[in-house]
């Protein structure tokens, strides 16, 4: 087994490589609370691989029947927007009032719009 | 004043912008800029909190095999398992501040980390299981309900999750208390004895009085804490006095009386010498708790090794199948 993740290895397996200090990799856990509800971030945990992460996630984040589905994602696989650039990054969406229904004038008395 | 509360490398303009965000009630997330001292204070508080959850399993774990019925036993096991989960929630929240969980665990095992003083008292009778749920978890809920509004997002979210689960802990404890309080004279004496032993250490759980709590002002300004130690202690006393009266138990404080002007229950002075002794490692069970924790960590080593070996084997198998 190579120490370096192979380019063809799925990303989950890459992240499962044990860190040099012996720590298991970190996984982010997402839980779905009901049919049709979105998966929401619940927290994180350490696990050796995806299967182990799922089992730990069940024991840590689903002890009371409040969860019907779990996702585990290697933390290293997540790319997040940067808070420092949040202003310019989200600017394009900030000044487009015409994307909201209130922007449009409708003749008085017309219903169902 | 700015000099005293921030590290030299913190840019004053950034600190001002950060404090403006806090003042506006915004929540701080892991990737946001924060003063180094805010980060360090949070690591200190959150890791102590996580350690307390983990060490907190020991006094109750002591009674699992001797629970008086299956109903009591499954509740106690579930509660102790919850405490392990709570420790993990908070360790994972602490890791978002850039510290390794392994490092924190090592500090606990080395005896260099602090944890709640309450867990250094012994659990001498079954009645202690009731009183711990009622007092210790009750005090933790008072504390954590406020921390659920802390400015640091991951800490606040962990607290919300914990508070939801901890209500069961308090109620199962009070149920044990109420049953014993209405039981035989011997049972009643046993529960009163437990109340007498746990009352003052429970009040100490809220930490030093405000006059001796140098970090409080800063933590409140940064909205890490939303109430002072003394305010939370008073809230706990006000909640608990009527609960004790409801089951005809007395609290061991001759000064306890209702003050109609302040609408608070006045209570007598706390023995801070005892608190300081326990914090410094000289409580009745400090050594025993750490020894038990180290033993559990060592005895669990094979599980961690086996899980790593299994994962390595699976990866090797997948790699050879792919080749």
C-alpha cells in the first residue's frame, strides 16, 4: 500500500489515510431528521474510513431515533467560501432587486400573482 | 486596556471590527478572523468542558453494575453514554479552533488539564445517582442554556444539542430522588445524606465568585459568557429550593431564606478553600479519576489499533482490486 493517495482512489479513501501523528482523519457529519427534510451539518468526528465514520456518526449523532439518514464527508474534501472575501464574492447577488417578486408592480385588485 | 486583552500581533482595526460584529450579535465561525486571545480563551473553556463530560462518566459508571433495577440500569447506561457523546461534540467543536483532539486528550491524561471540580467527589451510595442527575446535571443545564447563546458558533451549536439531551438526565435523577424521599426511613435518610454531601460542591460548579473571576468581564464582552458565575449560581439555587421542598428534603444551609426584595433565595457563604483544594488536585478522588481515565485509555488501545489495521487492510484490498 502506498503512503500517498493514488489519483484514481476515490476522495473518501484519500482522506481516510492516517495522519503522520497517528490521528484518524476528521469527517463532517450531516443528518436528515425527516423524510423530505434537507441533510444538515451536525458536527464532526474521527474515523479510520467511511464505514467506520458512518458507524461512529450513528453512535454520536443519532442516539435517539431523531435521524433517518446520515452523510459523512471527509473534512479535507470540503471547499468553503472564505469569510474575508464574503463581501465581493456575494456582491453579485446583493443588488438584483429584480430577482424578487416585490420588484414588479401589479395593477390594483389583481389577485393570484 | 486593549494591550492587556489582545496579543501583540492582533491588528487593532481587526479587533475593532471583530468587537463590532460581536456587539451586533453576530456569530463567529471557525474561518472568521478572531483575536488570538478569544481563540485561546475558547480553547481553554471548551476543552475543560469536554474533559468534564468525559471524567463525569466515572462517578456514575461506578454504580451501573449495582443499579437497583433494570429500568434504573438502562437509564444510567444511556446517561453515561450521552456524557461520552457530549465530550465528543465539544472536542470536535474545539478542533475547529485549530487544536488537535489528541493533544487535548493527552493534557487530560497528563493531569495538566482542568475539569469540573464536582467529579472529584466520591459516589458513596445509590442515592448519589439521583442527586447527581438533579443537582449536577441541573447546574450544567443552567450553565449550558446560557452557553447555547455564546458568540462562537460551533460551541453554541454543541450546547443546543447537549441541552436537549440533558433534560432527560435531570429528570431521571429527580425521579430517583423523589422515589427514595417517599420511601422507607432508611431510604429517606440515604437520600438526605446524598443531598447534604452534594449541595455545596454543586454550588461550586459555577466557579469562583465574580469578585475572584478575572476572566469574566472579557468573556462577557466577547459574549462567550452571557451571565456571570454568581448570576448563574443564584438562578440554580432559585430553581432548586422549591424542588427540594416538593419532596420534603432539606438543603444543608442554615442561612437559606427567601428575600422578597430581590426575589432570590439568599444562601450562606461557600467554602472557597475547599474549592481551591479540589481544583489544585487535592479533592477526595482527583488521583483515582485520572488513574481510571488512563487505565481506560490504555486498555482501549487495542481497539484503536485494530480499527486502524482493519482500515489499512480494506484500503490495500481496494487498491489491489482496482489495479
